[in-house]
C-alpha cells in the first residue's frame, strides 16, 4: 500500500464557517453536506431521500431545504456535523476489479473502503466505476470539486482502455465516434484510438466527457462489441501511471491546481 504524505489531526467530518461564508447565511442542505465531505451533491441528495439526515431533530427527505451553519443542528446517521473541519485532501486510487465504490453495500459485496483503512480522513469517490471495472478513481472530501468534475457542463475528459469481444471494424468505430442511442438513451460521441484487433477480441482507448452510468460498456454493446475488460486510465489531467491495483497516492500540488482549474475553481491558498 502506498505511503501517505499527510495526515489530519481531526477525528470528524466538519466544515468551517469560512467555507460557508457568514454564519447567518442560509445554505442548501445537500450543498452543506457535500462541503462537509459526505460526497457529491447528488450523493448527498440521495442520502437525504433515504432519511439519513436530521435538522434540529426532524428527519428531512425533501430537496431544497436550507439551513444556517452554526445555528441549525445537522445530523447524519445520528452523528452531528460540527462547524470545524478537516483540511481538504485528494488521493488517486487504482481500483481493482471486484469492488464497488460505495461505502456501504446492501448486497454485502466488498467495497473499495475495505482497502483504504490507512486513510485517516472520511473521503468519497468522485464518480463511480462499476464492480467489474478498474482503474483511476479520485478520492477526496472536497464536495464542491466533486460536484463540478461530475457535472457534464464542465466536460472533464475521462479516458478508458477497453478490451471488447470480436473484431472492432472501422464502421463500429465510426458509430462510437458519431454518438450512440441505446435503450432510449443518447450517448455523445467518443474519441476512439484503436490499439489492436483480431476476430476474437480488440483493444482500444475511448475518451468521453459525458460520464453517464456504464456509458462505455453500453456504447460498445450497442455497436455489437461487449466489453470484456475496462480500465480508466485518465481523468482530466490526472493519469493512472504505474500504480498497481489497490494502491493509492496523494495528488501533487500541481495536480490539484490543474484539477481545480479544469473545474472552474480558484486555486487553493
């Protein structure tokens, strides 16, 4: 397991008043939770829908509720969210096949967090890779960055190495590069670079910026070439490099700066 370069002295998931502005300024609940490190805004919305969040003792399940940090008591799974917080942290993780990316799995399947016990902060994955997929995952407690990286309007590229069944001919590649409609869902064009092909299997890289659920697998299936293996090798300016499956490392200052720039955020102080 890769060595950690930094550790936090904090024991909880927190958010400073500076992060949220004036203590009297209301903020939407899901945004507050995201900035506290509980996941992307979308993930926090789902957490609210599941009835896991209380405000001043009342379970909240509807969207759009606003709270005042420092005045309203917010609890997640019975644990209060206090106004001091951990520093923002960023890790690059090489996800092995066979693990899901959620912290808890209803089916009892192994999760990536079983492999991340040495990370002291409560981090979450930015986006997901399905259980059978491998490769680059960004782990952080920076909810605002996560929201922007996953939002399609920022068009952050994701590049995948794929192995598919059969001979990936030029017409199939042209379909992928023109966009695909599958089961009523429209997928925007991918950029495809052929590596090798044979009657039994073919290898290529695919680059997308849309990031819909199981997008690469569904696009390849739609053109008649089911995916046999899928590895994410790049997200924006982050490259998987030589990390072995199950290993992680801290992002460098330059990588963090570049990532925040891609997401339209100001550099950190």
